[in-house]
């Protein structure tokens, strides 16, 4: 399925966020909002319910001291798109190799 057509959140999570966003820590709200904004920037379609949840998160993040949404979005985008400095094993083959190595060693 085309990523732009998939929902940003799992079924029911946007509604949960609308009702429970205040239960998340400031850091959790800021990180979730930054990741959602990066996804939106990459072409992800946002439903009206998801938009409302993101608006609520944004309002809470903006009230918190020390959070600059643009800085958070830039940092998350860097994490998601940066090239690795050394070769990285793909999941889950790397895990199977590590487990096998520990069992034999």
C-alpha cells in the first residue's frame, strides 16, 4: 500500500490521543509531534481526526518551556534520514546471528 494513503496512527490512536494527550510526558508529546510532522512532510496523508490530535499535541508542546518544534522536527528528520557511519545489519537477520553466536560461544 502507498505510504501516503496509510493512516498516520493505528486505528483508534488518534481518538485516544484526543482524550489522553495530557497523560503523556512533555518529551513524549514533543517527540510524537515531531515524528508526525516529518511523516506529513514526506507526503503522508493526515485524516481530520489525526489532524485534531496533532493540533492538541502542538498546543501542549508550545506551552512547555524549552521546546522548539522546528528544532525537534529537524532532529527527528536527521535521525530518520541520515546515512549510517558504518555498515548496519538488517533486522531480524542480525538478531538471529547474534543469538546463534551467543549459543555457540
